[in-house]
């Protein structure tokens, strides 16, 4: 049960990072430092979703 909570938490964090990155792109599209920050947030968002997927797969993989 604990891993499901981790998966949900990672997906929520990833969603907020994605929303923040999109907001930075939308409101600060003329500032280069803000665009770099948005790209960094997109990378963190992708990392959160990948970690959630790995955690989900570990939960349902058969143990040897």
C-alpha cells in the first residue's frame, strides 16, 4: 500500500511541476532565464513521472 501512495505523490508533484513550467512558458516567454527555468521544471516533471512509473512497475512485478 505504501508504494501506491508514493506513486500518487510522485504523480501529483510531477503535475504541479508541469503546470508551473507551462505557466512560466505562457507568462514569461520573452525572458530567457524564465524559459531556462521552465525547461528545468519540465525535466523535473518528466523525472517525477518516470520515477512513479518505475515504482508502479516494482509493485506489480513478480518477485523471484
